[in-house]
């Protein structure tokens, strides 16, 4: 696929070379043509690359924006102007609902182990639902940061079904030990990718809720995975005590 972008801040051929060099190093970029006269960059890519990813590699003196097929500049996504808290509101609300639901299921005869199993089961069911809404778009976003999805693209396609299966196992209290081990494995791999993305300060979209909601990759994504990992490890320890 080929997309054209408006580039501002270029004043000479050196700028053109710099912009072309930075953008060409992004994974998935196959060919790039930068024009100083038109202040545009035509990029041929293997799959769609988010605008934020393109922005993240360019020095601050340059700005980049989408251009539609008619040549008019498209407005930037309003989510880019929101604060982190505003952008993460859907994720935080979902976590609040999940915690509340898990508490309500166990408040009469409280058992911390059952609470954690219910929370993890509901977590997987809800998060897999959002991923299943766009089975084509999710793998592309997921492989931007998940190490296994990068080397094994099919993993991104089956990941929502893995989450759905794990959710059912936890809620049905079936093969709990196997489900906990698999949770630690897949979330451990994803957390490594999330941590690397945060340390590299890359501005990309988080695929935790699929592509239906445009959430940025932030510390909240790391905390989300960390909570699930702590619960899974704790439950696994309890299983063997």
C-alpha cells in the first residue's frame, strides 16, 4: 500500500535526506520518495503504519500529517490532543467494571483465590471481545510491540482466541494450572515488548483493546499486564502450597 504525507519544516536537500533516512528505517517501509518542492513524502509500506509511529522517528523540527486522495490535509485524530488520562479513560473504566464484577461474585463468601480467578477470567473474555471486533487490523497493531507476533505473524491472528479460551478456563475452573502457566508465558512475552517500547519512547497504539478504541502505549499498559502476571504467579504458588 502507498500513502502520501505532508511534511513541514524541510528547508533544504539535507532535510530531505534526513527525513527520508529516518522514515526508511521504520519496519514495514518498503520505498519512500520525499519532495522538498511539494513538502510531501510518498511512502510505500507492507502494511499500515500508524501516523504516531512515523512522527516518533522524526526530529521535532519536522511535522507530518495525513493527506487524503484529493490532496487536502486530513485533520489529526482528536485523541492526539487529549491528555494520557483522557485517552486511557476506556481502559480504566473497564478495569473498574472488572474489579467490581469480581468482587460482587465473591463478596458473600469471600475467597481471594476465587476473586482473582474470576477477575482474570472476565479480563480475558472482555479483552478478547474487543480484539475479535477487528481480526484483520488487530494482528498489525499487535506485532508493532509483541516480540513473538513480530517473528510469527499467525500468532497475532490466533491471540484473541487464546485469550477467549483462557477466560473460559478460569471462569469454569477447568485446567487452572495449565491456564496460569500459559498466562505467565504469553503476558510475560508481551510485557517484554511493552517495556522495550516504553524505554525506546516510541509513540504507538496499544492493541490491548483491539483497534476499536485508540489507546496509546503508556505505563498503564505495563501496569495492566503486571497486575495479571502477579495474580497468575500468586495463584500458581497457591496451587502448589
